[in-house]
């Protein structure tokens, strides 16, 4: 008796993008309005299927970034986040998503692309709290992407990806406060940043700020790993209780 011939199950592959930027000193995530079924009319992360069997996953992520939002790939820091492949996550069949995290400073208002009806920047807290409902398992992916960014800010120079080429320490502090969702002591932050050698380097010029003396300007330094790290403050009891209620 011959064994049954095995054939691999059909699996589709997509890329999804958690795109983060700061707007008015608040962390925002890019969402699109789905223009097609399933979940037509619902908010979702930008993304889509591979264009063809030979398309590289990273190339697909860059393509979707451009097609669905009209944002130029060269503007952003892009890295692979995680793979999501639970059965039933997509009503169209067994669909595996390779999610990516994208970060850039001062991104423009997006323009909806090929299969999106609209695109907009949405405050991250509205996504994390569930105030904005997302299609598929995109709230989980967005939450993972934001938490990944929060953690990387502690141990890497990722915060500079939210800044323009030249920035002040105050602007860098605003990045940490927006991404971590907490206020930081200015003197303590300055001391910690200066202690992380190679994190940022002065450019030798200043920028005048309103009502104060000119602020020194910096650019990203050569180090990508922070030592000592900038550890995220522990949430207060009130913040922790709020988080648990939202979950």
C-alpha cells in the first residue's frame, strides 16, 4: 500500500507596516481605510500581498509603503518586526504576515494609494486603547510595534530616527517622552544622554529658542548601541491600573 502523496498547504504571504512619527510632540501611527473586502471601510495598517513569487519581502515592504501612502521609502528607518501566522487571522485563507516597523521624523500627511480609500495619522494611544478599531489582528501588530520602539529607545540610538538630521537635546527628549508616554526630568535626561558616549555629537552651532538662550545642536553619533542605556521609567500605579483596565 502506497503512502498518500503529501502536498504543501496553500499559504499566502503579506507585509504589514507599523509606521510611526511625531506630530505636535505626540506619537502617531499611520492607518489606512480599507477600500476592499474583507473589512471594507475599517482602519488597518498599510500592507498587502507580495506582487509576485520573486519579490523580496523587504522590497515588498518598501513598495507597499509607497503604494498605499505615497511616502518615499528613503524617508524612513525600516526594519522587520515579527511574523504573524495564526490560523484564522484572515478570512481569505491561511495568510502569514511579515510585519515591519518604520520610523521617520515629521512625515507629511499621507495620500491613500492603490487599494486604500483613505490614509491618516492617528494618535498611538487611540490605537493602543482600542478607541480606534482595526481590521484583522492589526491592533496586536501595532501594539507590538510600539512596544518594540519603546524598548529599543532604551538600548539603541533609534530615537534619532524620529529627529531631523540636526536637533536639540530638548527635541530628543520630546521623542522619548512621546514614545514612552511619560514626562522626563530635563536635567536627569541631559546627564544620561551625555553619559552615553557616541549617541549624539555636537555640530558646533546653536539655534535660538523662544525666551531663552540659544540651544546647542547635535546630530546622530556613530554608536547604535547605548551604553549605559537610558532605562524607561517604571509606570506609576495609576498608569499601570489604567493599562490593565484597557487590556
